[in-house]
C-alpha cells in the first residue's frame, strides 16, 4: 500500500512538470511565477493536505510514541 501511495505522489508531481509549458502559456505566467507555482505553492498544498488526514485518522490510530 505504501508503494501505491508513493507512485501516486510521484505521478502527481510529474504532471505539473509535464504540463508546465501549457500552464505557462494558458495563464500567461512569467518564469518566476511558474517556479513559485511548481515549488512553494505545491509544497504548501502538500503540507496542508497531508496534515488534515492525520487529524481525521487520529482517533483510529495508536498514539505516536516518541521513544
């Protein structure tokens, strides 16, 4: 199952790279704006969407043991 999640994560990141030129032309973005979209904004999206499932699954998973 972890392999499946990794594959979808990899494909999701590659879709942005593959469609980068089309996105740039359609939205009329400059290079720095496209870099921000594929870098910082993408990272913020993944962090916010990755933390949310942990809170939703919290009651159903064992607590994290720091030791």
